[in-house]
């Protein structure tokens, strides 16, 4: 599986929704862990990068942002 290039401010759709029902998360910070914030309830969390990459369904294109 190719490495997904993530950058801060990318919006990602995860396979598993957040408990609030939302699927889309905003990337805040990238490192060995990635900090993301749920767009539904605005809660942020820190996820292991490898685990996060496995749970990404897709990275939303820039023209879907805004
Ligand atoms: Zn949420």
C-alpha cells in the first residue's frame, strides 16, 4: 500500500466514523503521530500515523475544501 501524503489542513475521510457520526477530519499536525480534528463535533485527537493511514478511506481533493 502506498504511503498517503498528508499535509496540515488536508481533509480526510476515515473508514470508521467518529462516535458523533461524522466521517471527515481535518489534519492539524503531522509527525510520527498525526493530530486530527473531527469536523462534526470539533474534538481533536492524536492518532498513530501508521494506524491513521490504514484507516483513511480517502483524502478529499482541494476543490472540495472550503
Ligand atoms: Zn466527532
